[in-house]
């Protein structure tokens, strides 16, 4: 079954995330391996990648897991952006992925 975002959340492509800064959104992406050098973990969608920072108490997902990440995009004073995650749902892997 396809993931349905909760009421008040809009599905946003990873590459358009920063355009939705501050708004509730759901991003569908895969957890990428590697360390960010700071907080969070990398996620990607075959087009681009970003940093996702999980709320306290949320475990970081296993690399290569397809995910629906619920949260808000944040942008700092230098234009850097990340997804502040408040919910993680592991999605079923699609055939051919």
C-alpha cells in the first residue's frame, strides 16, 4: 500500500525541500550510508541528497531503507538546509529498487 501523509502534511520532493521551509511535509527517500560530520544522517532520492536530523528519541534508520520522513525543513542564516524529522516510517521496497 502506498504511504499516505497525515492531515496537514504535504509530500515534497527532496530537491524542493528548502522551498518548503517551516511547513509540515513528508519526504520519501532512502537512508544513505555514511556520516554527515555532524548531526543527522544522509537521505537521497536518485536526484539529490540531503541531511535529515531526527528528533530526540528517534533511532536512525538502517542504510538503504526506503523511508517516509515526516517533519519540517529548516534553513540556517547561510542558506544551508536540513529536514528536522519528527517521524520515520519504513516503506516496503519496490521491485527493481
